[in-house]
C-alpha cells in the first residue's frame, strides 16, 4: 500500500509541500515519515471526541510542517467514503456481494471513480475533472466504453 501512495503523489518539495489531513490514527504518521521527507509535508490530524457513541467535539493538531488549523478537516474524504459505500455494493458492510477478488474490487472502485470524476456534474454543470481542468466536457458511457476520449 505504501508504494501505491508514493506512486500516486507527486514528489513533494520544500516549495511545493504535500498537504494531508487524516483522523487520529497514528499509523499514518509512521507511513508518511517512511515515504516522504517531513520537511516537504504539511500534515494535520482531526481527532473526534465521542461520548456514548456520538461526536461531541474535535481536536485538530499539526503533526508535520505548519498546517493551517482552520483547514485541517476530513469531511470531504468521509463524504466520499460514504458515497462509495452507498453506490458500490461490494463496499457495503455485512453484504452478500463482498469482494472475493481484489482485482474485481479495484475495478469496481476505478469505474465508480471515473464516473464520479468525469461523468457526474456536481456543482452546476461541471464535473470534478472539469473543475480541475482535466476534461473540457461531461463524458458519456459511450466515450468510456468506445474510447472516444480526449483530455484537455
């Protein structure tokens, strides 16, 4: 898993730092320390305080670099994980369609990711790929299946 993360992330530099926010799991700290020069990382954690199973508060802390405390948040990732669980049946907890092969799970998540980023307009008429200037239009399933793809 560590090599997958390193392959997907541009090598950070002191001028172009990698910015990461996670929950309070300390394992992330060790992985980031192994993969990247911590001088090139701004890393913060959100620790949720729970009472009787309900979140009653949050503590934000900077781990590496100087992350802006008002920016340390995990709601976007948590929202996307919830959407994945809702829309990709293999990720639903306690389901009959649990993934039996890793490759099939990877494929299902990849197809959903493509759909979400290139085919589903989220804000107005733009897809996330259009907002990031990776696409100049909303793609269709025909584009996906028949290879009529053009990137910006």
